[in-house]
C-alpha cells in the first residue's frame, strides 16, 4: 500500500528512494506528423498493460509519475533478482496508414534499471507480422528520443519488440510513429469515456477526448435508451447529460476532422435512488464466538499475531520496518523542549501503532470462554494499553494535532502543516487511524475511559478549526482521514446526540471535495463526483471510495451517489479477482485496465480491508445483501489468509499464483494492524440494523447484542459450523417482547459478472420459525421475517454448500482455459506441496468435498482427479503456503 512519494525524510527512509526526473536533453526538430496519436495501443506482454497507457499520449516526458516512481522504489527495496524479459507493444489504426519512421524515448531511471539490448519493429501485412525493411537508427541513448527510419509501409498495425528489459517496469516512455508524405487522411481517435451509472434525477459529467492531426470540424453527442436524454451542450466534448427514466443507455460521441469521422460510445445505467434512510452500524462490543473456523482464527490473532505486533512496535532495534512506540516517546520529549531523537521509519509509521491499539481493543472484547491462552494474552494486552495510551497522548500537540513525523521534522524541509507540497506526508492517513482506534477503545470500556475518545475529538476539532470546511483547501495524498472523520462523526452523534459529530462529517466531505488537479495515482485527477473508473493505488482508492459511499449515504448528494455506484460497478465487474481481492499491481500497487487481472496479482492486504469497508457502506446505504455477499467473499479469501495458520507471519500481497512465503515483518508494515482490526470487528460485519429491523449479513456462530431495535436491546445467538456445514440456527432474545423484522441473508455466489459458477447457488433450504415452515419472497437478497419477537424465538435453515467450478470472462486473458474451485464462500487452492503437479488440466470426474481431520485441525478439502488420473487435492485459499 504505502510507498513514499515524498522524500522529505530521505535519510530516514532509504538512500535508494529516488525522485526520478528526465532531463529532456534532446534537440527539438521539425518532424513528420506523429500518427501514433491516432492509434490504439495494446500491451502483448502479460502483466504490462499498465505500461502501454502513456506510450502515445503525445506528452514529452519531463518527470515520472507517482505510480511509476513507486514501481521502481518497490523493485529496489525488494532486493529480488531482476527479471529480464521481452516486452511487446502494438499500435492499431482503424484505417491503413503509410509510415516510414519512428522514435522511442528511453529512460533508465538514473541508472536504476538497464536499457534494452536491442529492439525491433514489425508491420502487419494483412496476414502476419513482418520486419520493417532497411531500418536505420535503432539507438539506445538514455533520456532522449531515438529515431529510426525504414522503408515506407502501409499498414494497420505496428509492433514494437524490446529485448532484455525489466519485466515489471516500462523502459520506453513515449513511442512516436511518423506519417510518410502522401499518406491518406487518418480519422480522429475518439474516446467517449468510461461506462458509468447515474442515479435517477442526477446527471453524468461527460469529458470526451479526441486526437486528430487536423482541426476538428464537428462534435456531436447522441443517446439511445428507454427515455429522453438532455445534453447541456451536445456539440461540446465536455458536457453533461440528464436522464428521465431508469434503464440502460448508450451515449455516442462523433467527431469529424478533415473528411474523416470517428465515434465512440459509453454505456450508462440509470438506477433508482437508495432508500431515504441508511441503515445503522452495530458497534463492536463484548461478544462471544462459537464457530470452529472463527474460534481458531480469532485465537491465533489474539494469542500470536497481535502480541507479535506489540513486541515489534516496542522494539528500538528494528532495521526493517522501524518506527514504533519510540517515535511517540521522542515526540513527547520534543514537545517538552527536551533533547530528543529523530523520527524513525516512514513518515506514516504511526499508522501501525494506532491500528494495533484498535486491534487490541477488539481482541479484548472477545469472550475467552475460559481459554487460558486467550486470557493470558488479554491480560498482557490490558497492560499494553495502560502503557501505550499515556505515551501516545503525550505526543499530541497542544492544539490536538498528532503526527510524530511532523513534531520531529526537519523544519527547513517541512515548514507547515497541510501544505500542497507535503500532501505525501500522510498527515490525514495517520490521524485517521488514531481516530478510529478511539472508537473501539470507547466501546471496549463502555465509555468509562474517555482518554482516547477525548483526544480524538481534540484532533478532529484541530482539523475542523484549521481546514474547515471552507478555511483551507487541501487534501491528503493518502486517504484515511476522510472515512475516519465520517465514521467518528456518526459515532459521536450516536454517543452524544445533538449533532455533535456533524462538523466531522462535513470535514470528511470537504476533504473529498478538494480533490482535483492531481493524479490518478491518488484519485485526485478529477473531482471525486466525476470519477467513474477505479484507478491508481488500490488502497488509496478503496479508502477514497469508502469515504465517498459514506458521504452519499449521509447527504444523498446525487453526484456522489452516481460516482460511487459507477466506481463500485467498475471494480466488481471489471477489476475484481475471484478471491475478492483488488489491485493487479500494473500501476504502483494499483489498478490496471479493465479485465487485466494477472494471476501474479498484487491484491495488497490493506486493499482488502478497504474494500470490505466500501462494500459494507454500500450495504448500509442500499439495504441490499449483494454487498454483504461481496465483503464475505473478500474477508474469507483475500484477507483471512493474509496471516498464516499459526499467526506468526503475514502477507503484504496476496497473489493468486505464488510461491512466496509470508514474513514476520515488512519494510512497510502498514498491514500488520489493519488485518486483525478488520477481521475482529465481527459484530459490525455480521449485523446492521434499522429502526425496527435487524439484517443478518454473516453466518458465524456467535452471541452478539444489538442495541436499540424497536426500543429494546436484542441478543442474537447463532449456532453454525459454517462454512464447513450449512446448518444455521438463530435464536432471538429481545430484552422485552417487540415487533420488528429480522432480515435473513440468502447467500448468492454469483457476486461478479466476471465469474460464472456451476452449479448456481442462491437459496436457503428448510427455513423454519419456531419449528414451523416459513415461506416469504426474497427482497434485495434477504428473506424478511416480521413478527412479535420474544426471548427464545428460533429460526433454522440450511445454506446449500456444494463444490462449484468457476470460469472467468473470456476477456480476462490470464484465466483462459482455467477454472477456479469454490465450496460455500471459500475459494480453493492447489499446491505443489501436496505432491502434485498443479500445471495439469483437471479430469472429468466429479469433485468431492470431504472433511479432513488431519489437515489444519479440521477442514473441508476438495478432492478429485487430474486428467492423467493422479489424485488432486485443494485446500481453502486462506490456508495456502503454510
């Protein structure tokens, strides 16, 4: 997730973290028209589609974008052997062009990577690629355009093949192709924009793009769909469109240059607004787990992983991932005017301290049920809180501001807070985690210990006093404060009432509203209300979109609702892994193109945490179980396995195909506390509530109290061994008899349009209430049960569980000819460690789900045969590489 795109503390971070800048020392000369501007560019190299995007943007490079800077820093820090390979890129023209030359801008990132040994060009003759004839040039000069001429050819495609370059980095930053004299006119390239969604009554912001060698003579938008569409100006590239009826529309942009005309279309889904009132959070308070899988996983986190994080954070001798409690101690000394040390580690290193405090608070809310190991671990955690809280609060500045990197800064390089030039210093990212830790500390102590809560209010008040809304236009390079402020504002309103948290919610929205004029890397390229495609760093993106979903639910702002649904649809149906992970890593730790989902995926653990929050906010807003289906999928498959079986190591990334083992710590340990704080928030993910309703979103054997439903508190006891078994019973125990609706989620395994499972499973079986059969229509993925509830009322049902084979959309090239396996919510993994060749095709015999006591203290494994008749066994993906 985190790689510094600011180098204010370069000595403390790493001497290898460069800021790359191209010198542009090439000589300007008049050249023939660059027809590359009018080509579609495609990467023919697996995992390099993100490199193709800027090859023909017409921009002469003068600096390297944040995402590419992150890529090279990642490569340097990893210490891994360099993987050299051939990269291939293809230009494709709608109509034939006659060309006779080209130029490549090569760059070695100030010697950080090697330039290619050679490259070549091939043209398409209508049947196959052939080498261009008489090529001259083919230079290898760094930080410059290298010109090559060749005998003129007329073609629709040109292929660039580059030898011996870094597999994970682009060495060519711009690729020009020159038109021969007498070549026919070329039609303009037109891009209408990404597909999107629009809430009925809202509008969509259109920003058409075109490239042409000749001036545009005509621009025109037209629409097809179930109702009239109104353009504010149909003859402008940049305009808006409004809709009168729900349904699917096609908007087409046509542009004419010279005698040539081209068009491009985008799809718009116009949807009905969400309900007027969002659902309410069920705050995590003391609860009991009674489930084989979750008892085991929670114990591992409580007795091994969180104590490990505590130990690492208290160390002062770390060479990998330093910067723990020691930074707070030194900052407190600085505030007292005493002699102090410098800040250690990344500028954002406070984050994993705050995450770990939140994880401790959540772990202390888990009923140990007499388990001596859990009790012992919890006693140590209580002592840790009493040790850490005074240390952290002593580092808070008098006005409430808290970030030790700022307090201990070099004042000649970091002069003031909230400055445009220091957006990358993670002021809000760090502050957001502190605020969130205060929420669960408050619920742990039932409001009796307000130290962190009051300090969080003081911090938030500091931001409100200095930023506004309306006092200082600013945004953070890494989102985190936005969703934290809204989460905290809701919490303060729920605890104190009288709108006392409203200013925090307003500031969260304002910080989002300020995002514009920046880069895709941190989602500041256009106003958030006009973002319709998921781009950039996947963790920053998921935090950004989660906060946007909060704003939409709180304000019913139509532009926010439209953008949020567009982004959700783009992620889930075009950029989503079968495990529920996101981020293919083709940009720096971020999203690639639609359908570009390589199996060596990045899928950072923190992006899974962010996606769970995003899906959860959508569930609150739309009262729809499909969002719970999705966050269940991400939780069980992308996040649960990010900590190993024994709770001693973790994954920073979670690729679908990997042999990399987990590590006890990381150079950037931003995920270490985020993982347990997300997984242990079980009551919050399991239930949401309305005024007179409870929604059951997860099936985890547990005892959880839900406050203030229909005027009473309701204890709900789930009994289930899900996901190993499908039998579920839910006992409802209201403090006093009340009438309300209990919504029972019907799991639907068809979560994304990208993946097709066989057989389909989207039902419940044998639903009974107090032993009597109950039939009702499914509404938004839930079966509603409305009655006068009294203590001991019981619902029972069976969730169908069967082995499913999953095929991917054919546009996901990496998954052609492959299938995935699933049982219940769990995606399965085959491993060579089980003495099998995992590169063979599956056989045709039926796959079986079987209970294995001898594996991982008891699991359901999937068994079958490979095509050669040898045995195949698969284990849940969360148990891979143990």
